[in-house]
C-alpha cells in the first residue's frame, strides 16, 4: 500500500522480506524500517509481529473459547502440537493464560519503556515504548532506530527492561502458567519449567562472563557497561530476540562463535523464540551423561524422561540442523560473501533471531528468497514441519515408552 511506506525505490521483494521477518518474529531486514515506512507501515509491522509472536492458532483458539467456552478435539490437538505441551496440561486454560500474560506483560513493558525513553529524551517515546515492548516480548528484534539499541548501551533501565521482556517471551508460557499456579494454588513448578530455568540461567551466566572477560572490543568500556553489554548480547542470542547494543560485526571471533551456539540452542518450548529449544538441549545433555554413567535411561532432575519425548527431541534437533545446513549451502551457492557472514546469517534466519554481521543488506534476489524460506521454516518449527511432512502412526503404550513428560 503506497501510504504504508515513504520511499518509492523499494521493491515488492523487500516488502515481502520485511513482512516475513515480522510474522516469523525474526528481525532481519533488507531495508531500514524507520526510514522506509510511514507510521501506518510501522503499525502493520507491529501487527504482524504480534500475530507471529503468540500465533494465529492461539488467537483463533481464543476466539473459539470466547464463543463456545470449549475447544473441540481438533483445535486441542493442533494447539498441543504447536506448543508441544505435556499431556497433563489443560489446553483451554493454557490458551487463556497465553493471551492474558501477553497483554499484561506487553502493557507493563510499554509503560516502563515509554517512561525510560521519555527520560532519555527519545522522540515519540510513547510509540517507541509500545513498539519496542511488543517487539521484545515477541522476540522479534524489530527496532525503529537505525542502529537498534546501540545508542542506549549504557542505559541500564532500557537494556534490562528489553532483556527482561525478551526473556519472558522466550522461556515460554508453560513457565508462566506454572508460576501462576504456584501463586494461586501453591503448586510446585513442572519438570519442564525447572529445566528451562536452569538451562537459561547457566547459559546466560557462562556467556556473559566469557564475553565480558575475553572480548577485546568490550575491553574499552567501563566494567559496568562491559558486563551490561555482554549480558544483553548473550540474552539477545539465547532468547532469539535479535536486538543489539554493540555492533555484532565488531566483536571477536570467540564471542561471535558463542553467540552462534546460543542462537542455535535458542529459546524454550511454548515461547515466542526459535532455535532447537532449551529442553531439547537438556535431553541431549542427559543422554550423554547417562551413557557415560552406564545408564540406558535419560534422567533429568531426578525424573526418567519418556522415550517418546527423547525421540521427539532427536527428531527436532536433527530436522533443525538439517534445515540449517541445507539453507546455509543454498545461501552460499547464490551469494559471494564471507563464509562466517553467511553461516551466521543462516543460523540467525532459521533460529528467527535477527542478528547479522552485515550480510542482510547485501543479499541478492536469490539470497533474499533463501533467507525468506529459512525464516518461514524457523517460525513453523521443526516439530510442526516434521508432523506435516511425515504421517504419524499411533503406537500402543508400553513400559519402555513411559516416563516423565517434557515439552520439547
């Protein structure tokens, strides 16, 4: 629509790239949104981010719940598959919780960011606060600033609020539902929540310490600012939100490798982020530890994980890595850029992260199509794509398949 953009030199492919990036909550852009789109265009982008963040199936299911007060078996099955929910979780209650938590968290985040942007002297603080709050919680990484959040790297308030919003979006609605049950009914966290919180804590701690102590680019900053920058970049990679407070291309090779690993590991099941997922990584860790200890079972937090969930984790990781390798190879066939840039770009696209070393703006037409496909597949997720490609056979229950249920 002509009134949605301010520039006349943009191609329809650039608009498609931006729309796909928004609805997949990736954040990679071939053009700058702030200088390319009008307020109405930015509003459309925000709507696509929100739709992609909580999912059109979630919104559709919520409408059905509001009208009928119940979900039929089909919608329950689709929602359970889309969110990879444990068998004992009530789908209807979960959908209601998703919408409620989204509205509350985004509203609180918008108020906080509006106040912080106003205090920092940012133009249009209300619109910037609302846009960046939704973009952060949906782990989209879209920014109305040309250099993302680099101008605010020393502003602890803005950095921590954005990091907090992206973390809440990335850890998933299962954790938030568990937290609400603990507040209202004093019920302890589920196995899924326990694993998610532990994995994300250790990844954030190890990544922050490693980058803060070793990266030469950050060594020029005061200690407090250095730790804040390292923490934010690790959070933006592991939550797959894609904001940055320092130019990623200026970081050292070791830091870029660590961010690459964090992007591939990704967020958590039922969250707004991408990647392999923290619980899948935990299952692989449990399998390796069990094999070294001579155990045939996979145990996490004292629970034996069901073979069904182990197989699903293996399938999800295998499909994800396969899609990453194929996408990376395709991008290298059509682009004449540095290997590291294209590998990082591929991991960012398939993981719906949005971080870039500078390759996005230089992509050819064919390269843009490859990245669009990777962003789309990354947003659908390996489980959803796998279920669509391969028919599922019903298997009878057996002692070997029983065990603790875990979202992957």
